[in-house]
């Protein structure tokens, strides 16, 4: 599958927008050879990291903006001033490293930032610069720009009939939620019984996936309790920076027991998960990392804890390589079964998500 620099640039923009939620100030955007790059800092305006601009025609609608301070640099022409700025102003919480798949992606991002910078009115630009630290004022190559973030689509589930917040889902389809048996019965009789299908039935209807030996797996079951770990250590610490540049939360919040982290999950209900390589894709049977948007569980998938062993592991691995973003990660549907295992549906690769 060829590289799509436009798509990769959108992923990078999502990663930059998510820096606000993760309380990360700075990102370095570079190709793998590190020959050039863009240094980006989230800046505040009137004390806010996300500023809502009222639309001219529809005053009630607001357009969220994240203001940035950025500059482009090249290793061949990097000035002493740029190097001093980077080291003198290095944030204490660290830096998000974002690797570009191609130099064309870097060009697209630089062009976007330059165009957005030119759209900021001079008085507003002057106001934003006044709020910058004094140590930034001397950087002549720095510019003020902005991005418009995609707001989180994560919502609390509500009853399909009355709209009350709830955590109880239909036991069959695991998609529709109800606050009570009364609401479930009314909705069922009102038409849900005609549409309700199990995830497995949906997978059978939609599936086009196959594996080399001619058999067909539409899902894989992962039993965390069968996870094999070295020297008895079953606590897992998610790394601060992934190879794609995702900067995660503080380490103190990221310890998980990979054998028990699913035990407190409410369910069963459908959820979106990310499956990604923990190490190099070339490594055979290297653990695959699985977690949800809220990062309230982590599962490590290997041949040992997948129900059908190497066949299921191989299919997950090939799915990442063939249809995943940068052959590194893929988003899928899953739910926790009554026996505590995680069923991952393979029939539907979800479009790129901002987490």
C-alpha cells in the first residue's frame, strides 16, 4: 500500500491538537533522516490553549482554534540562535516527537502553517506575541499560526429510548444502550428486533478477510490471563513516546497489569480499540499492544494468549501491515466476553482516529 502524504499530514495535525489534552507544549516534526524539521509550540491566548472564535455570519457558532509558535529548520543551515532557543526553552514535561513518513508530508504541513500564519490579522498576532515568554522574543525565524482541532467524538452512552445516561447495552448487538428493561422492551417491540444482529453475524455479512491457508477468521479472542511474561513481572508501563510520535500521559497513570486490566470493564458492549506494534514489525511473535481511547486497560496479544494461537496472531499482524496506518497501528471493534476474554472483530478496519 502506497504512502499517502495528505493522509499522514492529517494524522500529524490530529496529534498536534491532542497535545492540548495531554498537556504537552512542544513537538518536533521530522522525517526519519532528521535532515530538516518543524519545531512547534502550543501557545496561550488570553490564558487559553483553545480559543473559540465567533463566526461572522452565525454568531452562535464557534470555531475552535489552537495557536502555535513554530519555525522551520534544516540541519544543513541550522543557526546558533535556533539551537540555543530549542535547548533554553525545552519544556520540563518533555517533547512529542512526530516522524513524517515522507518529506512531502513535511512540505504539506509547513505550507499549511505558513498559510494559516498569513490569515492572522496583525493586531491579533501582536497580542499573541505579547503573551509569549520573553526568551522567545529574540527568535527572528519564529512565526505565529493556528490549527483547528477535531473535537473529541467520545460521548457517554445514553438510552436509545429516553436519552438517560447509562452503561447497559443490548446483550445481542452490544451497540444500543438502555437505562431499564422497560425502555429495552419498548424499543425492541418498536423495531429493534428487526435490526438487532450480533457482532459475529455482522462480521459474517461484511467480511472479506482471509488467511493464507484458506481458512477464515472473522475475529480473534484474546485471554489476558494466559499472557506469558518473563521473570513473573506482569505490570506493563506504556512508553511515553511511540514511534509515530504519540505522547502519552504521565507515567504514574500508565501502569497496567496485562492479566487483569480487563476485569473491571463494564460490559459486554462494543468499543473501538487500537492494535499496534510494540516493537519492530519484523520481530516474530512480538507482543501487539491493545487499548481503548480512555486508556483504562491494556492487553498484550501474543501467540500464547490468542485462542487460535499463531493463526490469529498472524492475521492481526498482517492486518496492521496491510491496512494499518504506516503499517504500524490499526483501529478495530471489540468487546469483553462473559469469560473475561477480549473478542476483536477483524471485518471492519475503522478510519484513522485522533488517539
